[in-house]
C-alpha cells in the first residue's frame, strides 16, 4: 500500500511539473473579416460546427487546452490546422491555392476530417452524409466530383 501511495505521489508531481512546460500560444488573433470565406449560411454552419476550431481564427478553446498533456496536442493541432487551411483568411489566398485547398477538402471530408480524436470530445462535429455531400458539392464547384491526378 505504501509503494502504491508513493507511486501516486510521483505521478502527481510529474503532472504538476508538466503544467510548467510551455506550448504554443493559445490565441485567436484579430483578423480582417473581409478576408473570411464567403459561402452560404448552410455551408458556413457546417464549417463552423466541424472545421473552425482548427481551421480559423475563431477557435473555441476548451478547458483542457490549458492542461498538459492535452494542451500540447490541442494547441499543435490548431497551429498545424491553421497553417494548412484557414477560413478566416480564405479570400487572401490566390485562386490557384483556393482550388488546391478545395481538392484537399473534397478528399479529406470522407476520410480524415474532422480528426477522430477531435470527434471523441466533440461528437456534435461529426458530419452527416448530407453535410459531406454539401461540402463536396461546394469544393467541386457544383459538379459533385473532382478529377484527380494519379501520380
């Protein structure tokens, strides 16, 4: 019993020390709203529900984004998500980049996004098949499909 309590004490000390290890800054920078993506209200609500936490400057930071080790994961995912695609600055992207991003959105909406670990804590972000079709229709400029290059 004594060794178990010692073990628990060591874990608590390690947990407390982890809280002082820095991570990415948790921030929502101000941005020019005129650069934000311009889409229908229906599509925007889908994106806000399932994408904006990682792919915009409008992240809703959960409480666990301040607690190690989760803070490292959450903050990294947001930083990397914003680098890959940021709906808050969509209109500042060149048209060629927008089209490339749309292709990536089209592909990833069925396979990888939202991330499974995000859905564990945000089950309401799961996209319905109807939501996926709407996003893919937008991403394909109304065609419903995208011609993919095979490399």
